[in-house]
C-alpha cells in the first residue's frame, strides 16, 4: 500500500497541484491553482484510507495519532518532494491531507515578494510578522527569506516548526531546525531555550498562544531578529490579535513593547492568474514609522488602514492597492481580486482611478 500512496503523491507533483485529500467514500481529490478536482480513481473505502495513513506513520507516530486522533508531520518521497501530511479522524473514519513542499527553496524574486522583505531581513533585531489565511504561502515566503539570509549573511539561524517543511543547509550562515513534537515539546519552550543557543535570527512557525507570543517579543527585545506568522487578514487585526491574547491589565504595556520591537507586517493573499497558469500573491505591507508606533501604543488600530494608504514612501501599501496593480497588469481578473479584498469600496475607487 505504501508504494500506492507514493505514486499518488508523485502524481500530485506532476499535476502541479498543491494538496491531495483522501476521504472514505471519495476518489482522491487534488487542489490545483486553488480549485479542487476529483481524480478518476475509484472511491476509496474507509479501510483503504486507513491503510494509506498507517503506511506513512512510524510506530511512535501511530501511537500519537491513536491517542490524539490527529497528527501533523513531514514525509519524503525520494527524488520527488517533501510533503506536509495531516492525518485526522472525521465521522469515525480516517482522513488525510497532504501538501507538497518542493526540495528546491524558491527565491524572493521567484515568489514576487515585495523588495521591502530584503530590508527587513537585514535588520539586526526586531519582530517581523507574515500574516494571512491558511494556504496563502506564508511558510514558503519565510523559507525564501531564510534562504536569502543564509546565502548573503553570516548568521546563526534557528527555526522552530510544526512540522519542518523546507530543509535548509548551511551556506554563509549556520542553521538549526527544530520540529515541535520531535525535537521540542512546544513553540514556547523551544523559543525560551533558543535564547541560550546564541542565535541571531529565530523563525517561529506560528504564534499560537500567549507564551509563544510573549517569548517571541522578549527574543526580539533582547537583540534577536524574529520571523513568525499569524492567521490574520490585515495589519490592524494582526496587532489586535497579539494584544488581545494578554490579560487586560497587561495590554497597555504590550502595546508599548510591540511598538518598540515590531519591524513590519506583511499580509499576503494568493489569487488565480487570469491565464490559468498558476497563482500570484498580493500583499499588504506595514512598516514601522513614528506614526505607526503611536497608533499601536494608543490602541488606534482603526487608523492603520489610513496610514498604509499614505505611507508608500515608507514601503507601505494596502492589499487593495496591490490587487488593483495586479488587475492593471492583467495578472488577475477583477472578479478574482474582488473575492480577496478587505475593503471593496476602497478597491473599486482605486480601480476607477486607473
């Protein structure tokens, strides 16, 4: 059975799909350019899906899955690709979701990331947040930035991931990659330990809880450059999410601390290209100016959108302006862009201006 799942994972790569889903009573389903496509393979039984699942689990992971009813890990098909695999239970049956992770790490230019990310990667310390929904490419963007630093700077980089997706090898920098559940118990514990491991740069796969957020801010405050992600839809919401995690009596101090350590927020969204050849990213960008720090300190996140609109000379932009630029260049359709906007009225106003 293992050979069979490897064949399907190879097909995932050959079809240039991003994800593959296995579910009892259904054919395997591929996600290509954001859309789901059922394969022509006959529907799988619950027993077949379970066999697929257990064929890629070690004895330790089988025990973890049986205890928790889900598990997230990386899996390699030699000479093909790495995959992030999530196995879970639904309605009493086993389900599988696999996402492809190419062996080759894309460059900042390959991904079309804004040029400001190189400036952020050159900072000696601080906190840089990549935000956006699941599946928008945050992990890939961070891998490209780590690769850029690894190639161009002599730094000690520690990554804390769940699971490890892209694997890095020492170039100009020294890299250590730690996987939650394998090399460390949690993001928060690994972050605390990392401060004793002489890092220059720390990548935290996701800030999920108060302890992780607190430790990430402390790391940024004590002279480290910290990259991380949040599942938020814009810069203002990203700031509010961080502050709201803390008890009310701490929030004023957290706003001051966040204003001091934050270097930038990049929110990204993936859209289908108009010609059907793949997907392209749009970005909202917030950099730190005295005005930005004041808005964070004073809790006036409702004014951040106006700051982004007028902050182009500081590298800022709204998601809507990025989407309009993609429409103007014929990269995406107006309909596709409208499905991703945070402010439809602002988008339509900008579009009319072009």
